[in-house]
């Protein structure tokens, strides 16, 4: 069904939990395009989710690892190169979690131990992954690495909390390491800034459904789905995008370039029904 | 009442129509801060508006001119330097108008003659102003020039139409000429991207009131007023901001860095009342 | 040799002059990926260049047209749909020229008649193309349109002159029309901001060779070539990037995210040889 | 000598080491403008530097504190409010340090313990400062907070290392907390992205002198000095910029909007002398 865009390529997909996960779709699509892959997630996520199914379906080795552990990452790269028969060509980092959000700590009452965890899991893990890969010389020349990000890195979303800071740092790591790994081995590193996507991870955020609705009405093409994101990842892993690096790529149906759409405003105006006078002016207070 | 921030400085304020105009407030505040100014607007605007009052109040010469005419601009600079007794130190460009918007031509049915007018009035006039000033050597070293812009230059607002393209070009002119005029005479050139402001100009835009409401709820500090914009212009004209140039400066209560606020989302959610099931989920279709 | 990424798709390529042109490479690659295309350029360009060769090679109808003329554009779409047997799926706009640059008018001595031409050729032509297409319903749902841009739209390059303003406007048109055409027919519209590329168009710019050298040393992956740009266009025309719209996509080996590279600085430092004291400090004046 | 812009206002200045420090100049200028301030720095910095002198000169209480310690920050706010006789109106965060840079760990061989320190000192300290202030209700309504940043947050500078990631996070904290503190008490929070400045902190970075030279030649107004930065801080602390928040404000003589200047390119071209053939073409290899 695919176009052989990744024929003969090897990759590692971090962060597939279940079939709602973007990483899950990416793994499937990469294989469809001719790649062989390994999968990695934490032992806990593997127990809670259904990654094992995916592993079987794709005949892809599943390597439990904590992406905040340099040792574990070394193991992932070593075992992946062995399983795949050589250095890898692409990597997906789809990892992010805020214990502060989980524990409902608002942004002005953060627990700093938990903030360190948010950063370690969601941003520093990306640096560790790249540093380990580079030290082990685990990525082929002209390899491609993607991390998934979100628009809150640029514009504050209420409730997204310390994840916004983690995503801003994640995107910075992509630039900083993109320079280093680009000049030495032509490895390109980008982030994809995806529409709010209904996944297990996304569903933890306050008022998420309404945000998804608003975002969908704002975007001329509607929100991007996980499956569409997988297509975009395939393209970014392929040899057709060799000179794109250090970028944050919006994959959001146009949302990031919208100030206000007719559809979103039309809906917004409905909120004032019963609150307007005969002339249709909003009655405040 | 002021702080003598512009003591002894001379300026030209383009675009004051009536006391709702940002340019009107800027003129008042500049004088309050110790500057002497001249005013300019089209002959038509002077007839329709009340700029003459402002001219009398501030004892400021009013020079009718079409800012799309190089000759007229030459006259404005010549007469201003004469009236003020020397080269000018600051200029405000508060000029913008779309005949396509006026004639209700949607963006996919533009009249290209009118588009040329939109660009000429709203963007090229700024280049002409600067080119005329430079040729006449009409601005003192370390002078400061500001043009008013709007966030639609970066993110599409439905109904803003070809003004978005004009504002994008206006901001580019500020950068392009900021380089040229900066390196030769240290003149700095910036744009201020202001909250949607209820002025005579703003009120022509479709659904403007609701946009103002949304923008106000999105911005942690609320929309910026015309009076507050005047304060910001004073600061940018003063010697305290000498190394700020070629920038687009958001003056918008934080709006430009907001993805979604609690207040705006709270209001948005009200629009679904009667459209939700018992669990509070939105019922589509 | 291709991947059938554009199998069965129809497209129009504007702006191929000769085999150095990006548009030339794009046309070739699109056909290689299974598309059928028509070509268009001005009558003058067709005489001066070698587009006819390309037309024969690709068996692609060549339609002479001035992209600033609505009538000519109507002809291009009508003849393309006839030649290709249906509505088109993709369009490349690779058109730009500044008569002010040609006539060596510096940015502070622009001829405003020529500025209008710069804008008309380099930016408004894109709007005309889209408006004509939409009125004729000439693009299929989920079609993809790309215009080529350059980083001077964001950051001033000496010598790039009024083309910077034209490119800023071009990118704005992509956003503005991207919203309109997206919400009605899911057509996506993007610009690609390409490395400085040694083409016939690029070679007119002052100091261009040194800029190309600097840019190459700054970019971790080096400058992107015309052939690589063609690959990227293929990807953006394919169904794998359906939710990317209203974006300016940097295709530049990382340049746009670089502040300073070791290689560029190493070269820069050489310029001071003979100008440094024993400690290696720069001796000024 | 000032303009009474901060008359009656109270502030805290973090990070003055010696009279080259930006924070030092800011403290001086704030007092000159009518403010009373306290100073804070680490015990070590106070011993190494000359902050005590500044404290005496300005009659400003000096409060030793480690800005990574919540307890210490609580002490700074408590003692400041007592010394100044009320809540504060403005705060300067001029704190940043990378132990990885100090220990010459390249970006692809970071020590992760040291990275945590870089983040804690340079970015998280800003969050702690704001969280402590908000919990203690230590900032007056419409107060203003500034942190100093650098362009490496957006564009990679070789040698700047993990400080780039820290600055990206710092700017994100300004946005995230700017929303929270803005909506509750109208406190505005911004970062100023300053030209490379020859301070004790700046001088640790590799090739810094040449970078300063390049940056100066690129900027139409030249690099911004520490004294000019102090002026800009005064303006941002004053009541004239009340609606500017969540912004990263470039104070850099235009650098951030420059792609290439004639002066920088002229210098760059000199580096090829002796490397060009008779036609002036660069001879590679």
C-alpha cells in the first residue's frame, strides 16, 4: 500500500502506548513504507498499554527502557542495531509527561522535584537519546530524527502547565543538537508541532475537548489526526527532505497561522445568546 | 504631567482623524512630554474628522497631504522643518485603509486596482515617507519612526482581507528601511502591533466587536487602549530605546503569546449550552 | 526511479527558465513521480530560456502567459485542464523579479512605478493565480499550492532590496488565501523558503557568491540545492502532507535556525589576519 | 538627571557582580529614575565581585541569596519588602551560568547533573522567583518583571551550549507565568534579548570577541551596550509600557532582523584574500 519511501531503512520508535498513540501509527506507516523498526517504551507503559500487540504485528523487537536513563538508552541502541542489522536511519521521540499536571499542581504552585521530572522525561530525554546515539555512532549519515511537540511551546495554553516549558526546551534541543549532529554526520533533527490529538496522553489536560473543538474550527483544514501525523513523519524520515533540519514544523491544518476564523467566531458568538440586547450588542455584567 | 521624555524633540504625526484615533492620543502625549509636533492627514480626512481641533489645542501646524504622493510628503517634511525649526526626531505613521474592504470585496474576489490602493495607502506610503525624509535629510541622527501594525500580519483574521498583506509588507518595509536608515544615520524604525482598538478605522471590520471581546478575554492584561499605545509610542520615541530597531513590537496585553486562556475558553464553552448531553460532552450534528 | 508519490496527479509549473531553475527540477521530479504537468512562463522567458526543451522532454504543454495578467492566467488554467484532462492537484509558483534591482535603484531611491512591478510580478501574481483558480474551480479538493520564497522576507539581506518586501507579501498571501481556499475546498497553500540558490534569477543579486558561501558554512547540512528543493516540493504536493498549510517552510540545511556556526566564524576570523596583535586580539583602527 | 520614570517605585535587582554587569547599570539607572531598590546575588558572587560598593553607593540593601533556593528567595522578598517599606513594583532577573560550559563539556558530551544545574540556575530560578513572589503577594498590581535573555534561544550559536536550551526555557517561563500573574494581578513579565555584551559572564564563551565583532557589523545601530540595556529596562519597569507582557524584546541594534549587512559581508570577503583567482572567485580546496 505504501510508496517504498523508507525501503531498507531502520528506525526506532519511542512512545507507542496503544493504538491511539501517534507513535503507534508512525511505526505502522514506517513498516508499510518498507522500513524495519524496533519499539521502546517504559516497562510500566508496556504493562498498561498494548505495545506488545504492535510489536507482534510489525515483527518489531520491543525494548523496555526508561528514556531518562542513559544506560537504558544505550541498551535500546545496542539492541536495535543488533535486531535491525545495522545503524538506524530514523528515530521518533514521542515522550512527554508532567507529574505536576498529574498531581494537579497549578503553574504557580509547582513542585520543583516534579518539574525536574517533567523536564527529564519530556525534554532532556531527547538530548540523552541523541548524545547516546552520537557516542555509539548509532545513526547513519543523513539520518532523520523527529520529536513531537505542541504549539504551547510558543503560545500559552491554560492548563498545559510546565509542559509548555518542557516543549520549548525540547524544540531548543532539536536546534542545538541539530547543529552538532548535522555538521558531523548530516543527521537532521526536527520537531513536529501537532494539532491537539485525542490520545491517552492528551486526555489528561483540563478542558481538552473544548480546546480540540476550538482548534478544529480555527483550522481551515481541521485538526490533524494521528494517522496524518504518521504520514508526515514518514516524509520527514525519507530521503526527500534531506535539507530540512533544526525546524519546528507545524502539522495542524493551518491553526498556527490563524488569528481568527469565521467558524470559530460564529461559535464563540453563540455563547452570548441571551446576553445581548435587541441590537445584538453584548450586555456585560 | 509628563516626564519630559521628549523635551526639545520635534515630530510629525500622520493619521489623527478624531479623538478616538491612536494618532490623536500620540500627538497629545508627545506634546505633554515636551515635544513640538506637526500633524498631517488627507484633505478629506481633515474635512470629515476633527483634526483641526487637535491642531489648535496643541498649537501644532496641520499639513494636509496624501501620504501616497511623494510631492505631498515633500511638502509635509519641508513645512514641518520650517514650523518646528529644524529636522524632526520622530514620526508616527498611523495610516491604513482597504478600498476592497470598504466595497465588501471578499479576499477571493479582490479588485486588483483596489488592492494596489490598499498597498499604496497602507504600506508603500511608509516607504515613500522614509525615502522622502532620507533624501531631504529631514530626520536627526538617532531619530525614531513608528508605524502602527496589527497581528493579522502574522496570523490570518477572517474579514481583515487584503489589509493583512498590506500590514505584512508594512512590517517588512520597517525592517528593510531600518537597515538602510540605521547604518547611515542611526535612525531606528519599528512597528507596533496593537490590540484591536475601537477607532473609526477599526469599526469597518466585520464582526469586530466579538473579536475585541475574544481578544480581551484571551489577553491576561486585557486589550491595550489607544491611550496606552500613545504611552508606548512616547517610550519608543525617547532616547531610552535607542538600540531597538527593525522590530515588530506587540502591544496587546499578552494576546500574541496566548494560545488559549481560561476566560476565553470559559466563554467559548457557553456557546455549547443546550448542545451537550448529560455528561457535558458536546453533541455534534 | 520515483515512488509514485504523485501518481495520477495533474499540476502546473510556473517559472522554469532553464535547467538551473528550481521550477525545471520540480517539473522533472513531478513527472518522475507519476504526475502529468503543464508549464508556463512569459513569452520573453520562453524565448530567452530553454523551457521548450523541457516541454518536449516531459511531453508537457507549454503555455506562454504573463502571470500578472488575469486573462493570461485564465488561459493557463483553461488550457491546462484541457491538456491534462481535469482539474489540477498542484501548482508551483516560482516567479519573482525586481526591476528596481535590475536598474540598480537602491532601496532608498526606489522608483515607485518599478516597485509596483516588483510587487505585481513577485507577490500579487500569486494572489491572481489563486483567485483565478478558485473562480474557475480549477483545483481539486486537497490540492496543494507552493510558492518559492526566501529568508529575506524575515531578515534583511543587503542588496535584496524591494524583493524582501515582495517576499513578505507573498508569504502573507499564502496565509490569507490558505485560510480561504482551505475552508472551502481543503486546498493547502505554503511557501518554501529556500537556501540562496545559484540560478539565473539569483545571480542578479550583489555579492551573491559570498552570501552563498557564508550561508553554506553557516548551515550544518550546507545549502539546499535546486534538486533537493524539487524533492521537497514533491513531498508537499503528495497526499502525505495533507494537513500542512499556511506555513513558510525553511528548506535551507538549517540556516534559518543558526545564529553562528564554527565554520562560518572560523572563516570570518581569517579576515582579521594581519589585523591582530600577538595575543590574537583584533586591532581596530 | 533622570525623568522620574520610577518615582516612588520599589524594585529588586538580581545579578549585579561588578560595574560591567548589566544588572549593575540597571540598579543605578532605576535609582536615578526615582526608585528604591534592594540587590541580591550569591554569597560567592558578593565575595568575588564588588556588589557591596554598589550597595553603599545606592544605599541599597544587599541580600545574599542563592536564587535556586526557594527559602533564600523567600528571604529576599521578605527583607526587600521590609527594607523598601512595601511590596515591590519591579524585578530584574540577570542570572545565568552553565557549569557544562565552565568545565568545557561540549554539547554532545554534557554531564546531566551539570545540565540540571544550568537549568536550575538560569531558568528555573526565574520560576521560583515568581512563584515565591506570588505566594507572598510581594509584587504590586501592574508590577513589571524582566529577565535577560539572548538570541541563542532562537538561533544556535556554536559554543553557547546548554545555555541556549536554558534561555529557551527562561523565555517560556516568562510567557507561562506572564499569563498566570497577568490575569490575577496584572503583573507583566518579559524577557529582553540583548546583544552579546562584554561582561564577566559573557567573556566565558568561546570565540566571544569575534562574535561581538560580527554582531556589531551586522547590526545597523551596532551592538547595544549594558548602559543602553539599563535604559530599556527602566522603560519596561515604568508605567508607560503597562500592556506589554509575555514578550521577548530584542535590544540588539537590529541584529535579530538582519540576514546579512554590507559591513559584515565586506569583512567576511576579506577572509578570502589570497584564496581567490584573478577573477576574484573563491578557490576552494
